[in-house]
């Protein structure tokens, strides 16, 4: 039987989709959810649309470049793990050489874009996050240290600093507090998912905490990080003199996060861990939305 011909347009769209997948768009979407609200807070109102677009686009390119390099490095273990075996470099949709070239090019374009259209500080923060993610997390810690995602989480927390510096061309204690929120959010968020896929990590000898430590040890650390992120969210409320909308949202969502983490600690069930994983995404989105809403309402924007 003759092979079915693929329409050129379908092939082009498939190729584009494969390159987009290299950037891990779901992760980028989550990180950028934190960027725009931070810009609103730093501006004490609504920043210019152009500045927001320029910052988000530059951040997307630089984060996407870092994620694509991560996929290029991890293509050997991605081929073994159930969760990642359909990634473009595993299926052959993109060749390793093309993927690395694509990653470096969009990283460079993102850096130049931010430098030219936002400011140098934001560009350097974005580049620093990429280098940290690739060299410290991906190439060093991921396959050697149980605290890999803890230390590596610093790269994922960079967008809040980029958003703040895009508006002010500086950093502040409020920005540091928000960095702490995302930094401490990352381990319970990721470890909750890793509980579900702990056998995957064991199969490739990646010492993700749930695959090498007891459930009690893992969930104790998850709980400690969750409490720390809630403390950082409250510290931000103090340093930035946030209003009632923020405080109500931060306290209630933080209490829910702690409660769900405690439940995972108590039951040790993968199903509860996945509920925590999905809620953690809602938590981060909600926290940053209420901080922007609080500013816009208080300043009458």
C-alpha cells in the first residue's frame, strides 16, 4: 500500500508546532503570568502596552531558548521517561543540531530585544536566568543532587525580577520578596508532580527527591517550602503596603496551599499530590492577579 502523502501546509504547521514545543510553552505561560502583574505593581498603575508587550516577548524568547537547550541536553533521558517520550527531539520531529541552533538564536534575539527595547538590566537578568538554568540546573544539579529543583528554581523566579526592572530599571525588597514566592513555590509544585512520576526518574537515575527519599521526608520539605512561600507573600504585602484585596487573596490562597500540602503529607497518595500540583498553578496565578487588581483598584486605574 502506498504511503499517504502529507500536504505541504500540514507538514509546515507540524514543524512549527515541534519547534514551539521545544520552548515548553506551558512553563513559559506560567512564568509570564507573574511578569505583567509585577509590572503593574512596580508602576503603581498600568504600564504602557508597548512596554508590557516588549517585556513579555523578550521574556518568552529567552525562557524558550533556555527550555529548548534543556530539551537538547536531556534528550537521552526524555526518550526513556513516560512523561517526556513524545517530545520533539525524541520523536525525531526536530534534529538535535537544528534544536540547538534554534535555541541559541532565540536566546540571542531575546537578549538583544530586551536590551534594545526594555533596558540592559532586564536583558542581563534574563540571560543570567538562562545560564543558571542550563549550566547550574540542567548540566550540574539535575542528575547529581536531590536539591536540584530547589536551587534550579532560582531561574524560574527570574521573571518577577525582569518585570520589576522593566518598569523601574532597578530592583527592590518587594521584588526580592516576590522572587522568594516563586523560588519557594517551585519545589512543592514540582515535587507534587514528581511523586506521580517517581518511577520515571528512578528509571533514568535522576535523583528527584520523591524518587530517592521517603514520602515523609519529601512531604516535610514540601511543607517547609510552602510555609516559606506564604511568608514571602505576606512580607511582600508589608513592604509594598498592599491593600485588602491582596491581603484577603494572599491569606486565603496561602492557607489552602498549606492545607493541601499537609494533606499530601498525611496521606502520601499520588492522587492528592496531583491535586496539589494543579492547585499550585491556580495559586500562583491567583496571587499575582489579586496583587495587580489591588493596585489598579487602589490607584483608580
